[in-house]
């Protein structure tokens, strides 16, 4: 019986680790300004202050009367050509989970908005194996540091107020995945009690 209980506990701890590893950061494109065309946000500068990893989510928040989101190829991004997008989003709050290491290009499809700077280049790195537990900002890892980038997501807390709005949902995601893991452990312990 003790062996069975040990196996169940080990299984639950493994599930807890897996759920913890599956949660990524959530970034609101443009932070508090959102996805707008007024020139108030330099989206490429915004993206350069973030480190995006596989498993993270980017959220485009905008007014659907004036904006949308089109995912385009690099050449179309450079020329603001939105006639043949790879994907079009128009909900006003589009969540896009970053599924692979790559460069992703997004622009607004409304006339003149891309030319006004409403476009963003998102560089997605492999999932990071480092967890940062302190509330201080850490330097972005170089691509060489990420050669073996698998495992747990990188969780950093940005230091400037403009970046903090993007980090809050990530903390919420981490909280809920941890809560779910604890519930799984409790369920496993409860089930182990019936094996006696």
C-alpha cells in the first residue's frame, strides 16, 4: 500500500510540474495604450523591451470600428501590404499563443494605419529553462544562452510601470496553474487514502 501511495504522489507531483511548465507570460501589445494608430506607441520599440518565448501569449486590444490585426509575411510587413495576410483577427481582443520559435509580423489592415506605425515585429525565442523569482528585471538571454531552450517558461517582472501592465496577466496565469497543480496533489492524496 505504501508503494501505491508513493506512486500516486509521484504522479501528482509530475503533473504539477507539467502544468507549471505549460503556462507562459501574457503580453498586451502596446501595454496600456493597446493597439492604436495615433503614433502614441512605437510598437517595434515596445517589442524590443520584451522577451517573447514559445508558450507566451500576445493580446491585441483595440476598437473594432477603427482597427484589426493582420498577420503578414516579412516582405508585406516592410511594405505595409495587407492584401494577402496569413491570418486576420477582428474581435477587438485577440489572444495569440506563440507556438514556435520564429519572427511574426502583425499590422493593422485599415488604410494608412500600417504606414502610421501600427505594426509590430515579434521575435519568438524557444521556451526558456530559467525561472526568475525575484521582482527585479533580469537581462534578456542571448540566442546562444537559449540553444537548449526547453522546459519551464521564463517569468520576469518588468521594472518600468509601462511594462507592469503586461506582466500582471502572467502572474494571474501562474497563480491559476499553481492552484490547479495544488488541487491535483490534493486529489491524489485523497485518492491514496481510499487505497488503504
